């Protein structure tokens, strides 16, 4: 539905809705064909994991706007509505963990960590999420695997989540 709404917006802006197309097939052979269509395709903007992006940049004869791989964070502030924050965290990790905009790191302000983390981590685990946490997270919720330094920048694209309790300076 979002895709068609975007096409409607193009028409409202005076552009032909067909000027932008999205390939919905997960079959990479279709992407490989598109990469060779210089002169027929103006630009390719790959959206996906680091492997897809690298593949497109390396193999395309069509101009490419390279997007970055990264680590999406969700921050739970000390004044957050904790039930909303929990719902956001569950959705951000579990709705589709293999996409480039899935949450990979959960940062929780120390003022709410003891209240927020036990139920949130319980629900995440019930959804199949493996948790890796800082020492403070481990002290609040037993049985959490320790996070390594690389976990704070890892794009898992899987049901794995790094959790860190943080301080936030006064503004």
C-alpha cells in the first residue's frame, strides 16, 4: 500500500507515476539483469543489506546511488512512555529483522532500565530474539550473553539484539 501511495504522490507532483519503479521480487537474478541496462535505467538505489549494496556497486554499469549499511538504534529516554517504548522495540526488531532499518541496538536510559528491561527483554526473548548486553543490562536481567565491542556496531539482520544501559547528560 505504501508503494502505491508513493506513486500517487508522484502524480500529484506532476510526474508520471511510472518514472519510479520498485522491483519487488527477492530473486537477485532480476537485479543482475538491471545492473547491465545502462541507457535504459537512469539510476539504481539499492536498499538492503551490505552484501546486496556491495554487489550492486561492484557490478553495475548503471549509475548507482550507494546507500549505507548501518546499525539502527532505538533509545528509551528516562521520561518515555514505557509501554509505547516496549511496543516500538518489539516492532523494530521482530516485524522484519532482516531489513536494513531493523533495530540492532537498544539503548535504555539508566533511570528506567530496572523497570523497562525485564518485561521488554522477556517479550523479545519470547519472540525468539537473542540478547547481548552490557554489564549493567546483565545485572538487571539474568542470563544475558555479554556483548562484545563489535556488537555495538553490528548490523545483524537477524533476531539478535545488543542492549546497553546509558547515562544521558543534562541539557
